[in-house]
C-alpha cells in the first residue's frame, strides 16, 4: 500500500486544544508554563511530517530537543479557551531547526508566539546525548519544508530581544 504523500503546509497548523482548568493560575489566566506545553504539543504535527517525532525516537534513539526558546505573551488566555498554533521553519541546517510558532484563540486573535532553536540529538551516543547530523532523507524533507515556509512574510515577533525599554 503506498504511503501518504508528505504535506508541507505553509505554515503547519497544529491540532485544536482547549485550556484545561488545571492550567489556570491564581491570577485566573493560563499559567506561563502551559504556553510551552501547548507550543510543544502543537509542534508535534510538524515534527511528525518530518518523521522526527515519537516513532523516530523509538526507532532511532534520536530526537529533537529544545536548546533555547523565547515566548512572547500578547494577550491573556482564560480557562476553556479554544486554541490552535501554527509552526514554521525559519532556518535549518544538518543538526538544528530555527522554529517560529504562533498561538491563536479560536476567535482569530494572536495570544502568544514562541521562537525556538531545536537540536537533533543522538540520545544513546556513548557518554550521553550528543548533537548529530540528521539523515540525508530527513534533511531533504526539512529543506523542502523550509522552502515553503521561506515564502511567507517575516513574522513581526521574530528576533525580539529581552530587556527593559528605556525612553
């Protein structure tokens, strides 16, 4: 049976989610930690398209791990809010992915963004995890997705630095 062709949506749209009551903090909005959880779960859709998801981890003992992430909170989210996140590649090489995600409320407004650097890691490399090259086949798929995503306009929230604005 032929396998389904790969889809390189522009950008990849993650699954719909809902803010769980246990994710709400004492300020009555989504706790900061759960933004990362939502972005991580949403990214699985794109990672699976690239065959770098859970099955890859089990089969190859390699995985993508987050080396750095910067979340920008734009508008607060409340309990039971319906959400969906997008995923796009900004850059990639043989060992890493520069990723940008946007988190949208079901009503269409932008709630948060996250820019991340993901590293391709061999989890069983002798003395511990080690950053390694992706296979040629995976790199080809990554570069295909990157070409699609490079056609999009540069996101407003990419490359933001952290600091206090002085007037």
